[in-house]
């Protein structure tokens, strides 16, 4: 189980273990992409649930408005089984008090589950400047997604090809802030880089509460203590600096600042109200399909769910050649729609059968 979370690699060990057959399932965590990224790169299934479906109690936080745990499995059915256990109310996590779920997530799994579904494909040839999801894909990635789209259509889904509102991926006003890059190994050391205002402000408040309530066996009781420890052990702890910690420490830590409240409201306005909600309502969609983890932030900011399933294989990073590695297809939807997304993903999985174990993996 991976309960740490700072960058997407936090859930990679869990995803690798599942892909290699070292365990039947694992649990990872995500703030924005830390389940979807490991899943797509390791060819496994994941559910990034609605914030509040699974308790976050005891999980090292970054941002309570986006943090969640979720399953990593080899099949959609296994993910549904694990979600049956994980989705529960917890008095220690207020977000779970609004939880909505079916009695059994496996009950709706159906190989004909895509028949009659309306699926949004946020790419429009008539609006190429508003296509950050499919436009930048490599030729092989485009082939995988084209084949995936054909499978969806062959299974009876209606594909609605239309660009998603630009504000959903550009972001609302005042949602990012400049942070000085002190990273000793950074190419842009000494320059200011963008950071999420919500992440910076929620980090101090949430981490301080975690250290107070859960880290009972240590003298580290606040973010300030972490910063001091890192500074005292700079040769081991500050290889990449602690710029975001320093920026977070400069906030009040109680989320009372107007800039935080505005940024959070703008995130919801851009990604949710004028983003996914408006897009899905206008086109009467059951789900929106993204390549891999490329649409992670929109659902994450909205607190909405995503289900990813393997779709095929690609290769190369930029101009560098690499061995083949997996690419997943992600179904995103509105709050508490996990059962619907699992049904859609299951139907696609059964028809495409795209998952392959890692090459050269010895029998256990």
C-alpha cells in the first residue's frame, strides 16, 4: 500500500507490483494524476474516486480538496471488488458523510455496458488551438486512441467529438502563483515557476493537522519542523530543494486568506461548473474519454471520478526511442458516477483485451 504522496511516483510502486503479479491488488493515492499516471504507464486498471468516497484518514496530505485513495488492479472487476470494501463513511473524514454508492459495484458490470452510451471525445478538428488532450499525442498514441474510439463505437456508444471549454484546462484567474526555484539540480534554478495556489495554501494546513493527529511517534509536529529538519540535513534531504514547503510555510495555515478562497472558487468554476459540468450537460454525455492521465487535473479539481483501463502500447519519449510501454484510456464523469464509469470501462476492457504483462516477466 502506498500512502505517501508528493509527486506521481508515490503510487508507482503499487502499480508496478500489480503489473508484475506480485500482488492481486494495491491501493495508491492521488491529488492530481498520481493514480492515473502509474496506471497508464504500467498497464493496470485504476479508479480515482469522487473525493469523499474513500476515507483519507491517516494518509499524508497535500490538498484535502483533491486528495483521495483508490485501487490499482489488473482488471476492472477486481477494481470494483476492492472499491466495494474501500467506499465507506468515516467519522474522521467529513467528506465521506456525503457518500453515495451502490450496494455492489460489480453488479452493473456488463460486456454490453457501452450500448447506447454517449461518450465525449474532447478534440475538435475545427478548433485545433483548443485541443491539449489529443492534439499533442505522438503518432502511435493517436493510433491507440483511434482504435479505442472504434471499439467504443463498435460496442454501441455514440462518440461526440467536441472540444471541452478552454477555461477547464487553462484554469481560472488567480489559481496559480509564482514560486522561486531553488532546486540545486533544476535547469531553471533562480527563476520563478508556477504553482497551484490551492495546493500551496492547503498543504500547510493539512500537513500540520496530519503531523499533530497522526505522527505521534516523532518530534516533527508541524511543517516548520519538516523545513528545519531538511535544512539541518541538507546533504541528504535537500537534493531537490523544498521550494513548495517554503511557499506553504509563508501562508497563515488556516485557509482564511482571500487569495486562497478565490483560487479554490476559481478552480471549481473553471474545471467543474464551466468545464466538465457544462460540457457533459450540453452534449448529454455519460462520460468523457481522455488518453492516459492527460485529463487528470480537470477531474481532480472538480473532485470527480475517473476510471482507467489499458488501451494499447506506444513507444518513445520525445525524440528518444524506447521499448514499448502501455497507454490507458480514462473515462471521467460526474460525482458518484463510479458505477457507471466501471460499467463503461468493463465493456471496453472485455472487447479490447489490451492488457499485457511486462515482457520477460518470469513465472512466480
